C-alpha cells in the first residue's frame, strides 16, 4: 500500500529534510551523499555518515550547495551568514575552558627528599605535563572538540613514536571511525575491534587506482610470535616464528618476549601496569584495497585479506596483525553528549536548532531581496511625453512628464524592518534551543545587566549545558591520560622506569567570567577558619582563574615565608629539623655547650675557706 515507516534513531532529527530522507525510501539522497552509499560502508552507518556531511555543510556555509543537488539551482540563492559556525565556536570555547591543567591527586602533598606517595604523584604529574607541552595537547583537544560539538562525535588515536620517544596523539574525523559494536551488549561498552577507514582517490600520475585504506585495532588472544615475510605472491605479510628442528622433534612456534604458557596451553603476558597476567593483546593491521577488487556482499569489517596490500612502519615491521604488546585499544571515542541507554553515538549541538537555522537563512535571503528594492526603489511614472523613451533611475536623472504627470515610489523599508526583526527573533529562538544565553554569545549590552546576580541567573541554562557536555568527556579525558602512561611504560622510556601509573585528571578551566575577589575572600575565610587545607585552597584559586602554574611549588613558596606558623611548629615539636623542613631550609648546626666556669672564692670570707679546707682534709683521711 506504499505505507511509509517512521524512523526514530540517533539521527531522526534530520528526517524533516527531504535530501536526508527521500519520500518513499526514507534513506539519504544517493547523489548528495555518495560516500555513505559506498559498497564497503555498513548499512547501519549510512545515515550517520550522511548526517556528518550535512552538518559539515552547515558549518561551512554550504547547505544551499548541498540542497541544490535535489532542489535545483534556485536553492543556491539562499543566504548563509555563518550562524551555525558561530554557535559551534562558542560552545567549543565554553566546553574547553580558558585553560586546561593535568592534575594527579596527592601531587600537592609532597615530602622533600623522600620517595613518598606524594612525591611519586608529583613526578607523574610533571611527566604528563611535559608530554602535554611537547604534544600540543590543547591544540589536539581543540581539533577534536570542534568535531564533537559540530558533528556529535570526536576520535583520538594514540601510538608510540620510537623516534620521538613519546606517545603521539592524533584526531580523526568521526566519518572514518567504524567500531564493531556487540549485538547483544551495551553500545557504551568499549568495542573489541575498531576500524579507521577512508577512500583514497585515483592518482593517474603515479598510476594508482582508487583505493580503500583500513587501519584496524583488535583485541584478541595472545598468539605465538610472528615476523615480517612475504607470501607466494610476493606480498609482505607476517608469519609465525618457528624453532630450529631437532633430530626427533619438528619445529614449533616460538613465544614472544616475556610470554608464558599455562597448563591448558593458553599464552599469558605480564604487563607493567597490571598486577596479574593477561591473556589478551591488541593487534594492528594497516592494509589497502583497490576498489575494483571489492565485489560481492562485503563491508568494512569483512574485507578480503587475500586481496589486501599491508603497510609497514618505520622499523620495517609489516602491519599484518602486528602485536602491539598492549592490553587496550589506543582509540578513544569522545561523544558530544551523554549517549542514550545502549547507544554509542553522541548528538551534535546543532541538532535540535537546525530547523531554526533554516528559517534564519530564509529570512536572511528575503532581507537581502528586500534591501535591493529599498536601496533602489521601484518607481511608477505617469504622464510621459514619449512612450518609447527608456528611463533610468539615478543621481541627477531628469524625467519629462506631461500634464498631470507624476512619479510614484514603492517604499519597501517597512517590510525590510519587519524581516530584520524576524531574523533577530529567530536568532534568539535558536540560542534558546541550544541553551546559549545572549551574554554568552556576546550580543548583550553589559550596561543593561541589572546586577551580578541577574547575570548569574541568566547563565543557568549554559551551566547545565556545559555540565552535561563535560560529564560526557570526563571519563574519556581520564582514559586518555591513562593510556599515555601505559604507552610510556610499554615504550620503556627511561624517565618512567619503575613508575606506577596513577589516576590523572584533565581539569578544564572556567568558561564564564569569575569574580576572583569573591573567590579569594571565600578561600581566605575558609582557610583561616581551618575548615580547608592549604592544598585545597590553592586548588580552589586555580579553578577560579588565578595564575598559579604549579600548586606544589606555590605551596612551598608560601610555607617558606610562614614564619609565624614555623614558630608555632617549633613550640609544638621542639625540633629544629622539622621547622627547617617546613620552611624549606637547612637547619643550622648547634655547637657543643661550653663547660661551666665557677667564680673564684672570696678572700675576705675566712670561714668559708676554713670549711672548704676541712672538707678536703676529711676527704683525704678517707
């Protein structure tokens, strides 16, 4: 009967656009989204990839260009003035915060010269901050956050670089990300197999056909060691490493370094960051296929390996199920929002306001047309002397009119005024839907804010929005720093030898104007009342935006000048070494006490002299 089914999924908010959901089929337009309809793309990912391209078109002012494919050349006349891009940039700035800090709990509480837990935490924190500076972590985060806010998802990739001797961090477009999600599990679970795949265009100069590249990270059981080799067709592959055959024993596969077998034949491995052996490891495969060889019912997860050409890394290792000696997949998916139950994907911040942006673009188009008639008004002429004469309106133009002739102008400025006011209303509507107050967009006059309390109330929707977005990223940020520590240990970096990975946090700074004076008064009052520690006070000031680079060093500098507290400490302990350690100084050496010198006897006191002599005489008799 031609009934149309209603599709409700993570991208159904785009069903209102005909180019995304063709009438009758309910699938994205093939000519507009050819990448999503490639033969190797799974059917479940077609709508996701189409949504990414459509959102990217809005971000780059190309939505009209994309709509032209279905609606014709008239769609190109739509004006796009960058409102979606401005919303994305604003949200990215808020969710990133003014600055980002890596903190390790306990790093502020250190004892000088002793390997305590606080000293280890301080060392890990310093090493992670050095890595963040070398790897330009804020810039990488900005790249990923712009993808996450605009498209709904972002992807990080970590890998060990033997040349630079540190983990490298890259960001990928979520359109390249294809996780193999469990069919009977929670979509929020970490997948055991992840593909990063994209097409490579044809290169006639180099004689290369159109190809598909796929990088696969897969968790699997530990297998015997392999080495680089070639197969019968001359392709580079990996083959098992066999032992030398004996007189009575055939060759057997050898184990990798540090691997052991149990009684059941399972291979286990002790990782530097685990307390017990593990039976699983991560394998890396980097291969390329010619698109002409991909025929039949296949997708990105079932590509034929017998037609693949495997790549090699800088060390010459063939990337055909290469054992990375890791018990985790170093790919981190960052959703923009907390995914719904049993879902994996986030939602773009433009999702719910996309129809408002369409209406805003239409209003801007109408305003542009109305402004043309306002700047060059329409004129009606009656009573002309020569009907064949052509008239042109311009400065200094002269018109010859007959008897009772007149000029009539059509004033379209009221319509233009209404269109502009309608555009402002639509912009406010879109900001309300996205939960971006006018003060956060910079469109509010600060002089019109009645008080700071009213300003704080107006930021309420933004606070809840950023709190939810940062909640979706909190675990991913912790996971990123955890993977960095493990990669340093796996790479056997000398600075990390013997270091135990510790839970580290990526603290995002404030995103709204903060009252530093109020924060200082609050911290000072609480610290003076002895309800918070000095470490907590420093942390609160750092979060309020005070320029404190290193909390531990700041605490040491404060204590080195706290002479009143040092005097109280000396009275309480009576130990000069403890007081000197508190001040960060060396205790002075105390000289030995001099022998007491008795005063000489007085000559005029004869009785005392006789008594002293009598005592000496009695002592001698004894």
